[in-house]
C-alpha cells in the first residue's frame, strides 16, 4: 500500500511537470519564437495559452512594445575642435521577433552599443552652434544612422533625442559674454531707433510751432507750470530765443560799421602842397610883448592864430594868416 502510494505520487509529479512544460502563456505585449531540437519552427506564437511538446520545444518570448534605451554621456570633439559631453535617449521596438531572437545574441546590448558609437560619430561631424541651435537636424541624423544597422535585427528606431550637452567652463563663459554683447547691441540699436523717431517727431513739432508763433510761448508756459507743480521751491524763467538772435544781429551790424584798419608802417606819406609864408611885421618899440604867430602851414587845421600886433584873432587864408 505504501509502495502504491509513492508510485501515484511520482506519477502525479511527472504529470504536473509535463503539463508545465507543455503549456506556455504568451502575454499581449509579447510574441513567442519556438525552436524544436534547435531548429526554428515557422510562424510566431501569438498572445494566449500555447501548447508545446514537452522537453522538445523551447520558446523565447520577445516583447514588441516600445522600449526606452538610455545612452550614457559620450565625450567627443566637434568639428570645430570643442570637447563636449552628450547623452541621448533612444526609443525603439521589435517589429520582427524572429530576427531579433535569431540574428543577434542580445538586441538590447547591441542597440545600446550602436547608439553610443553613432552618437559620437554624428557629434564629430557637426559644429557646436549646430548642436545648440538645430537639435531637430541632429536627432534626425542620429535616428537614420542608428536605424541602418538595427534593421537586420528586426528593430525599428522610432525616435532619438539628445538630452544634454555638457560644455567646458571656459566655453560657457565665452558664450555668456557673447550673449551679453548681443543683447547690448540690440539695446543700443533700439535706443538709436527711438532717438531717430523722436527727432523726426520733434522736427515736425518745430515746423508746426514755426507756423504759429504763439505756440512756442504756450509751450514755454506749460513747461514752467510742470516744473512748478513738481518742485515749488524752484522758479524757472524762460529766456526767449528771439532775444539771443537780436543780440547776434546787433553784434554783426557793429562789426560791419567798425573803421577801416590803419595803413601799414612802410606806406609812403601823402604829398602836401607848399604854402607861401606871409611876411611878419616888425614889432614897434612901444608895443607890449606878445606871442608870435606860428608860421603859415605849421598851425594845425582849424586852429585860431593870434595877431602879433594887437592880439586879434586871425583867420587862415590862402597866403597864410590874415587879420580879422
């Protein structure tokens, strides 16, 4: 009885083991690839409960959902000789489970290695400015480069994204200064454009005020009112511009009416016509002493000459002094 019970137990265990080896569950996100005595059976096992020949068939389950592969940071040199570190992420899926299980030993490791080498090669062919400004082109090129060798493994690359670009500290400072200089240039251009537009508007306003003389006076009064409202202790007296113009014109007229310059020192003196000297009468013995009249021609023009005889004034004539 005891021996029969042991035999039944052994038979039950064998049945359970055989059943476990015969029935395999394939999930919805998986596909089964069956090998019988090492040879590939045609077809792929779809999701569900599948029956296999125990101890003869061997099934490999291959996931067909989208897988995410993180590519570690790769230190490389760009085409313009800048050393950077770039990491990326790859999204792919298995479209042919048979080739993914038969053509490559481990498609996950193989895809990771291809992604790393492709990332270094693509970064080496691009400039730093292209990497920073045109990520879409770099991602598209990476996807094309990685998808080419993985096609034989039954793998489809859906998307490749460059996550981060590590720059040297010196390059970061240089780029920061470049960006600051660019913003300064834009600020100056905008300021200059504003000054140009303001000058154009001020010119139009000046033309309008010149057509109406009272507008300038009203503007001055408005300015005084604005200053008085802000700072009551300050008094501003507008100085008319027309008064400055009047002073300028008056100074110009005085400069035009100034006498001519004196003749140079080396110029020859003008000739003076000779004058006949008049006879001087002899003094009388009883006459009081008197001033002797100067000779004709020696008295200055317009001077009055006194007569030597009786002290009467004499008028200059053609031949000298003549008594009045």
